[in-house]
């Protein structure tokens, strides 16, 4: 499968627009606060002021708070940066998450 076809298939996923607290972590040294813009089963776009430390394909940790009032109700995992929109935020592609986070994601998308 060629890359452009794969990109088109990714964009056909059903995306849900949500504004929830989110953060990206790079190793144990850097955590960047942001806000979720939209999410699908495989990816998310996170609004953040600066992504200066990141580039496409970097592996990052992520946390998306499902309830603004409950920090424990969150989706956690690993992802790769798939697109950087300078001044707007970045798109991540989920690569790993535990079963509890996968259940929370599924519930959030319904």
C-alpha cells in the first residue's frame, strides 16, 4: 500500500471533536500541556502553544483527561507524532495503550 493511500484511509476514521485537558511527555524530562481538539480510535489532535521540541515520528507519551473534574479518568499510552501544525498543535497516532485506557477511549467515542 502506498503512503498517500494510507494517509487517506487514516483520515476516513470517524473523529469526535472534544475539548479536554491533554498532555504530551517526552521521556521523563519534558511535559507539554495542551487541549484535545479531536480524537478517533487511532489518533488525536492536541492543541498546544509550542511543539518546538518535537518532530514527525517522535515517540511520545500522552494523557487525555476524559472528565475535566476527574484526573484519574484518563487515557494514557504511547504515540508517534504524525503531523505538526506550527502554532496550532500536533497530531499523534496511538501505538500502545493499556486495556483500561482502550475501554475509556471506546466509551469516549460513543
